[in-house]
C-alpha cells in the first residue's frame, strides 16, 4: 500500500463499495440453494470456523448471517484494496497479509497468521482462499492447514456457483456472479487438524481439503446448471483445450507460409557458411528419407549442443524404461548433429528440426506421427508448437528456463504468451522462479524439478587417444580454455604469455564453442606471436607448441582429462557462461568469468561451497591458474567442494523421467499364447511300426 497513490486507493474503495452493492443485488434477485440441507444451522455448532474457498470463486462468499462475525484475509498490495473495500462494506473484518507461495518475498503472511488466530480465539470465523497467488490454481496451500492446526478450529470447504456469470482471464479464472441467477452454496464437512499432526498427516489433510473443495465446486456448478469448464483453470484440469491462436499468431502463420518458397535459398546460404548440412536439407523442409518405425515414437527436441547434452540422460532413461518406444531426437545445428551421431544409442533416430513454416511442420508431423513431444529449455517455435498441440500430441518443456528479462519481455505481449505457453501440457522448470514465470505466462502446469545438467554424467573419453596424447605432452603443465567465445581466446593468450614466464613448458588447450572459427583463431593467435597447432588438421602438439587449438566436435571430455585446471568460456563476454558440470565430473578445478546468468543455480551452489574461482581478466586467470597448477592440495580441495555441491543439488533426472513416463502411450499387452495340447498318442500296431521303421 505504501506505493499506491491516495487517488488510486480512493478509486479502489469506491469501486469496492459498488461491488458490494452488486453482491447484495445478486443474492437478493437469485434463487439461492444451500447444500447439504440445514448446513448453516449445523455449522453454528462449529463456529468459529475457517471457511476455505478457491481464489477465483470468492465473490459471493462474503454473504453471511448478521449474527455471525466473520473476518477475511486480504493482501496488502494496492489491487487488493478493491476487494477489501467490498468485504468491509459487507460487514467483514479485514486481516491484511497473504501467503508467499513459492516466492521468497514476505507478503505479511506471519503477521496475518497471528491476526487470524486472534480472530478465531475471539469467536470470529475466518474466510480465506486455499490456493495462493500466483498459483498454481486450485492447489491447496499449507497456510490454511497450519491455521487450523494452531487454532484447533475446523476447515469448512465452501463453493459458490451461479447460472449466470462473467469469467475473467486471470490465473484463477476470477468469476463475477450475475443477478437473476440460480445461486448454489455448497459446503463440505468440517475438517479438523490435530495439533500434534505429523508432516505426513498434514500433507494428507492438505490433499483432503483440496479434494473436498473440488467436490463442492463440481456440485455447486451442477446445482446452478452452469458449465464448470468456463471457470476452471487448465492448471486444475489439463484435459481442457489450450487457447486458440489469436490474430497475431494467425498472421505469423500466414506470413511464414508465404515465405516458405524462399526457405531453400536461405538454407543453401547458411550451408555455405557451415551452418547447415547440405546433404540433409530435406529434413529442414519437413521431408525425411528414413522410414518411420512401427510402434510409438517419442520426439525430443534440443536446439543445440548444450540442450542435447542436458537431455541425453533423459533419452537413455526412457530407452531403458520403454523398450517399445522409438526416440526421435531433433536438433538445429550441425555441431549438435555430429554429437548426436556419436552419442545416441539404439532405438534413437536423429533428424534436423524442420524450419518453422506450416509446410515443413506439417510434413514432419505427418511422417513421424509422434505420441509425445518434448522440447528442451527455452525453445519456442509458434508453428511447430501450435501444430503439435492441435494434433493432441502432449507437449512438454523440460529443463525449462525463463530469465527475468525474458519474462518481462513476454509480459508485454501477455496475450500471445498465453496462447503459446498454454500449449504445453507440462513445464518442468530448473527452479521455482522459472516455474512461476512460465505459470504467469500461461503454462497450465509447472513443476520445479531442478536442473538436468546437474545430473548429467561425465562425457565420454577415448582412453586410447588420452594415453597417446599424455605420452606426447609428457609432464608439461596444462591449462584448458573450454567453450570459449570470440574475444576470450585473446585473453587466454595473454594469460598464457604471463604464466609461461614462471612456468616453462606450459601448454594451453583452447576448445572454442564454435569449432568452425578454428582457422581464423589460429591465424589470430599466430599473429600474437604464439605457436599454434590445430587438432582439426590432425596435428599433435610439439614441444614448442603454446596453444593446442581443439577445434573439433565432441572431444571436451578428452581435454578435461588431459588438464586438471579449466577456464569456462562465455563468461568474460556477455553470454551468460557455460556449463561447468562436465569439467567437474572429470576431476577439474574450474575458473569462470563473472557473466554466468545462464547457469545461476549451478554457480550459486558452487560459489556457496567455495568451489569456483571467479576471474575477470588475463592477469586473474594467470594468477589463479598458476596457483591451482602448482598447489595440488588447493586443486583437490576445489574439486571435492564442487562434487559435494553438485551432489546436494541433484535429483532433476529422476523427477523429469517420472513426470514423462505417464504421458507416453500405454504399453500394448500382447495376447497370451494359448497352449495347444498335442493330440493323444494312439499306440502303434506292429504293422504300422514296421512300415515307419523301413520308410
């Protein structure tokens, strides 16, 4: 309220008083039904009680008997002033505050709990919504159960429905009941919470409140003769259809259809720059030379290398869990395609993802007919998503991330965001903030399961090649610069030049994030006076080599195993960092620049454990790397701290697979084989036996 102007407060209070008049008018002009019969008199024995209702259905809940004092919880923010004024006009006492839900910000929940307990102790019944903004809708929070446990007063579920209503497009599907209706009030049986209830008992009771409210809601709508689907959020009922595309998305679809004829030209030009595989251009246009295998197909899309590596353990788990399912993996880059060819196992097919035109998308879906579509991290392709959803193929986003900056951009286009993110059946997010961001943008069901990259195994290492390179390099100290971006190689070269003065024989291995930059990088580094050997040229580092340029695909595990000190790129430039987990899994101590917002959760845990060194310039890299290379105890301690931090943050893989398996088609049971007994053998006659013997 401190940030709300007096004029807005006055306007909100005026509007609230008008709404109170509407509530009275609706109640006065409607045919009111209360169920079960005599419930009001029965509840008087349980007064004071805690009246629970769903958030979007609270308009008529303020109607109460004048002789029964009632209080209600109302949030502190300015928008809630409107609701507060309505309730006050209807004779309801206000308690300011709200539960935090999955947000860390204090919304006055603790002080509101104390005030609610005082109200109940003084003989005032208390009304509160069971679900907490901003959702998920119709999931009972812990606050109402806590209040019942501490107060000893029962929870009474309440649902109100009217035959005529307006439904607003909010997270809770806020319903405005209209006059001249059939108006149904349905109460559930009182639910008591023992003061000494265990955590498991409290969870059982929380679920009981949730079930009772849903049952009362269905009954209220049935009595009122209203359609419950209109006011039911998809988070409460995933079977409800996703939103239809609006005008802008239909314009996008039409424009992309018209531009489709020039797609081959664009793809050819990208191929000239090494960004497309010309031999597989048909796949990008939705045409495949591979036949679709029999049985169900689960389609998994990962944009590039990072997303592919994150989802690879999921692919492996699904292969083991469902031997009858073929896994179709699509990626969008040449580098990731090469990695997929090397890492995908049996019953997995790689294809390039079709470009986002209606023609290519239709061809792709017509051919592969997937039973489940799994996108990774933040892939949003409108035509691909809409066409998949319209075919009633469950669409899931795994390892989902949505930065605050991206969330703000989408909120400025909230209508389009709801039409797109509403197509997902389920979003499995890397953390609670990302889950909330997706939920606020229209995703009906979100879960915070953690980051898949934390559970990723160590990358494969060619043991024979590792030993060969170790013999060639000998005892030279090695610094690895992994997944570097443009500009960072120059900084690493400067660090190398600083370090080699006190560390003769130093070899720096640089593995650029985009290996196609290798030739230009080699020329630039040689121009800086360094001796460079390119691995893509199949050359081995000589004793005089300063920089071994690892401009190949899928060999990071080899280079992490050669060196024990790694600088991770994308962090000295405004990129957001690279994944440190593979290096840690292979025993390395890790350095990173300050830009690593793409992996905030991972680096947050590593920083808290003191497991990552932050460097900002060449001299920082030189000083820190020199210490780690010469102090084995410090290097070992950093690695052990990192392993411990990752162990504490793991678990996303199990949760992700558990959420995906129920969305796959049921296993078809083969009819049991019918055992046919052999005919009863008739003893041979002597003549028959003779003929058989001589035949």
